[in-house]
C-alpha cells in the first residue's frame, strides 16, 4: 500500500481530529509532530505513535516526509505553506486559507511553482450529509433555490477569555468567529449555490469583551449571483455541544440539515421526481453520527482525498481557488460591518487595489455592536 507520510505543524485540537481520522486510513500516515509548545507535540506523538521534531525545519528537511499538515494560527498559514512548497512538500492546510486575499494568492503561486499539491482542510466539503445535499440540489428535487439559512454554534469562550491566546485575535486569527467559523458556511454555499454577489453584516462582542479579541457573534445577509438570498449566523458563545445547520427553500421543496440528528438530512419535495416520497418529509440514508463523530467522518474523508490526490497526481476537488473565495466572502462581510453598508465583490476588488485586503481587518475593535 502506497502511503503519504506527513509531518504535523501545530498540535492543537484540529491536529488531534486529523490524527484520530488517519487511524482509519491506509494511504496516509502521520510520522512527526512539531509545536512551539513541546508538551503539545509530545502529547500528540505519544497518543498516535509519532516522533517529535523540536524545529519545524527538521520536518521540512526530512526526505522521508512527503507532505505537511498545517494546523497553526491563521496568520502563519501563508508563511508555512510557502516554506513547505519551497521544500517540495505537499500541503494540507487548515481553514481559513489565510486572513487576506494577497496571502491566498502567494500560497497558490508557491504551490504551483513548486509543483506540489495544496489543499485547504475544509472538512465540511467532505461530510456525507453535505455531499448528499449538493446532489439533491443538482437533481432539481426542490426546484430553484430561493432562500438559504446557515448556522454554526460552538463554545470558544475558554480560549477567547485568554488575552494571550491566538483565538479571536484580529492580528493572529484575522478576526473573530466570522473568519474562524463562517468560512465553513461560505465554502459550502459557494459550492452549492455559486458566487456571492453582495453582503450585509453585523458583528457583536457579547461575552468576551477583551480589547485584543474580535467578535464572538456574527450575522450575515447574503445575495448570490443566481438570485438566491440567505443568512448565516455564527457564534462562539453557545453553551451546548457544537452544532451546524443548513436550510434550503426552493420552488419545489425544502431541505433541512442538522448535524445533531442521527439522520441529518430531511427533504420535502412537490416534484414528481420524489416518487413515493412526494408531498412528505423523508430522510435519505447517509453516513453520519452526531458530535463529535461527524468530525471524524469528515476529517477521514478529507484526509483520504488529499492522500489520493498526492499519490495519483490529481488536483483536489476542493481547490485552493475555492478556498480563497470563502475568505473573500468573509472579508466582504467585514467590509460591510466596517462601512455599515451593503457591499459587493467589486468593492473588495477596489480595496485590494488601493489599500490591500489587510486593511479590511484592521481597526475591527471600533465597529462591534
């Protein structure tokens, strides 16, 4: 069995989810771990039988390592991706791709120049429930989508409450819950509905009001190029198990999805294509388990796909260009919050040309409601 041997850069929660998922895979093997906190790396290494690297350059120079998994604070994604590409390593990098569009472009350019695979670890793209919804929308079972609603809620308050922690830091995370969590929804909705045309956004600091931390709650209104409208709500202050939901309302039916359900997708269709299920709710069979197992399922599928791309020399289904678009929508929403106006993608382009998109996430502390 051919395997992709991976060095892990950053040994926090995301790395543990990847490691747990890789236990079920034959085509991928984590071999070494690095973290600036040696104890974090040692913990991951002890649990999953890895070696510990005291310097990330040791991983880059190791000829027995084919690829790196980057699970570091967002502001380090571009720097380490470029370094890995120059070292000839394939790259699986956690989302969001980077806090700015310019950094995303540099990551793509570096990977292309080096001839290595770059995939952003957007596990929601590899969740079977989401893949089922994508196929259902394409089948026309609910007609033309008119309205969509997305939600993600978690409890990040322990890390947000630590002034020194990178989580929620505009400088190190590129923003708060919008940049950290809403990019999941933006990546999925771009995939299912196409590009976003315009956005309006509210940001709030409701629990963690430290000056050096960004929003802990956010609400976005989106209009897509195809005319569909929708809302996305994300929260870091939900004191219950993590959960995600999607709702699609079309001209011939409805799709409801909730990660906490054992059968996560419910469909109602007035179309003849629904057959015996016409005019009634039904829940197709799909591989799924409520939290935390849906993380393991999606990470397993995601990591297996990355390994297949490396071994077979093909491009990832979730391209870095698509990951960049999710960041673009996040920045679109931040720009709306800063200006108090509906903004379009052309407004982002103007900012990119005149000041750079880093300017969008500067001064966020002045705009929270």
